[in-house]
């Protein structure tokens, strides 16, 4: 029961940020269109909803300390904090994916603006030729589920990173910060010396995201699995988290 | 209910014992004073009871339910920590509303009444409050929480004398109207001495006293009189402190004030009085005290 109340608190505290984000997002799109003179010929934009994924990633980065401290102030067990965090991201991600689709459809009335889903999974999409966006139930449902799954993963990654930083000492923080660079450098070297390995990885990513087969649900399943794995790590970290001196 | 049982609790930071084999029982509906010098382990003990940090050894039970088996017991406690754990952008009135969500017995009317008495502006954000008013905000939230056990860690931090007096008065009134278990951890012993029924004293992570204040004070007495007479009286007694003022001295004697002692006091024209808790505390927690 306390988890739901805490989830309500999470959603309410995030709401203001979301409103500001969408206000800015709509202003930027309108600004771009005003500069382009509301003309389809004057350019296109694509995958604008990726900014929502970045926003949710940043939200994840900022959502740990304050809420955790507040739960501790109210003697809410860590398990309830974990449940509340997991519960609260679902309605936020769903609402944002629906809202992004609505903004995108409106935007497409005045400009060419394919979503990430359109570019990756819509059969007739091409950057070169003329393109008409589909508004079939299947496409809308596919777009929303794809965005929803992407958003929860973005939030999960942000949350996990901030928790790793919270739990680590200075040296570990440096190691964690450098690890993406190290991984990409090692991967680059491995691909350079073993071309098959690089190709194998590319095929693997293609398969788990269902890009070649144009199956967005494959990506949805992958993202959901990834979210579950991320949350398992979050749980392991939050289980023994303690308040640091303010 | 509102009982806490701490059994053989140990907490280590590195090689240092913050708490070393602490066993004590907090009885329901009593006011406790948790006393100890800086770094003695008072906050560590409170944090352990509230599951904010983790035990190395031992167990803690709230209303006979071990925390390691059933964490729900901590819901019965509202712990006012020394540091502010509330979201800094939250308004005081919003804080009250959210506390009510998590503590269904939160008394909003009482919280608003106290806010008025303490002149706390409930429309202010937490970050806008001064140190004193931040403490007041935490005090009000704790007192109105409706929890069965209230814990205050340095509650009067930054409070002026008027507000401190008001806090003690309100706490007492609230306790009389609705008895509950209260633990006060503070350095200002003089001010809480009249409030607390039982005292828990921690020294260097070890429990050195857990008893009724009256019982603790029964084991010693204070005498005062002329310098020479006091010197005569204390030479074969266990004297723990002597204060001198011009031709007069006062001394605290550890031990029973029996008939023989009373005869001697009459002979030397000495006055006997009760020992102040703070004086006894200083002795007990000083290097010459209990080890």
C-alpha cells in the first residue's frame, strides 16, 4: 500500500518537470517550423521522440537521492521504495509515448517527421522517396509500445547509473565513468582484428531489435527484458543503501 | 504497544566499534533520555532501530517482531533525524500532506495548531527555513505523526530558549493527553532532566546505564558547606566532583546517604541535596567514570 502512495508521490514530483519539458519541446518544434515557413519542402526532422528518451534518462539520473531520503524520513522500507520506483515509471512512460505520438502526428501535418518506429519498422519508409505516415491501429499501437519500452529502459539506465555513483567511492566512480570508453575501445579493437566478431554483434543487435524482420515487438521484448535486468541491479544496490551525510 | 528490544547489538565502522554489545529494552509509553557524549553511538543506535543502517551482530525487535524477519515494525516509529531528509523544494504544508499519506494517524489539525504556536510559515519551502525553523518543522511533523514511538535526535538544534521551552511544554502536554513511547537524544541534559522518566547512557559504544532517573540519582547525593568541613567529610568517601566558590564547597558523593553519614553531616553543618542528572552524567561519561 505504501508503495502505491510513494509511486503517487514520485509521479506528482516528476509531473512539473514533464510539463516544462513538453512546453519546451513544442516551442522548439514550432520555432523550427516557423523558421522553415511551415513548408514540407523546406526540410524534415526525424526521431524527435528520442529527446523524450534522453529526458527520461536524465530523470532517472536525478530520481534517486531525494526520493530515497524522503522514504527514509518516513520509515518506508527499501523494498517499498524499489516497488514504487518501478511502478511509477510505467504510467509516466506510457503517457509520454502516447503524447509523443500525438505531437508527432500533428507535426506530420505540416512537415515530414517520421518517428524512430517509422524509420526502423515501417515497410514503405524511405529517406529518398515520398512518404506518407500510416495511422493504422497497428502502426499506432506498435509505435506506442516501442516508445514505452524504450522509455522505461532509458529511465532504468539513468537510475542504475546514479545508484552506482551513489554507492561507489571516488576511485570506483572514475572506473565506472571510464568504462564506456574502455568498452568501446576494446570493441573497436576486436572488430578491427576480427571482422566476423563485429558482424556477429551487428546481426545479434539486428535480431534482438527485430529490424530486418520489421518486428517492433522483438525490440519491445528486448527492452522489457533489459528493464527487468536493470531493475534487478537497482534492487541489489538499494537493498543495502544508506543515507549519506547531507 | 510501542516497545523496542535491542539484543546484543554490535555495529562496526572499519575496526572501530560504534556500538558494542548493546542490550536494552524500551518500554511502552515512557519518556526516555538517550544520553552520551559526542560520537558515543546515540545516533547509530537510533539509525539501527529505524533500519536506516544495518546491524553487524545482534537483533532488534519492535513489539516483539524482529526487524530481520518483519520490517513492518518501523512503521510504528517516527524518527526525527538531525539532518533534514525532506525534499528541499517541498512546502511545509505539502510535507504535512505527504506525511499523512504515509502515517494515516497524522493529526493535521494538531500540526497546523503547532505551526501557528511556533509561528512556522507553512507556505515556505523547506530550503527557505532557517536552522531553527527547520528543526521546528521536523518537530511538528514528528509530534503530529501519530506514530506509537517518537524518536528525536537533537530536536532543539538551533532553537532559541523560547522555542525550546515551548517544545518541552507541548511534548509533555501531548504525552499526557496521548501517552506514547518517546526517546529524546540530546546534549542539553539540564533541560530534559525534568521530562524524562528513564535514562539510557552510552559511552564509547557501550551501554553504561539504562534505568529510572530516580534510581540512578538515588545512588548519590550532593553536600555543601564550608570548605574545611567538606574536606573533612569527603576524605573517606567516594567523591566524584567538587565545586568551590569562595569559602564554600559543594561535592557529589557516590554511595548511600545512611544514618552514619547523616550524623556526620549534622555535626559538620552540611546541607544535603539531590544531584543534578547532568553532573552525574558528566562523571559517568568522563574518563574517570565507568569504563
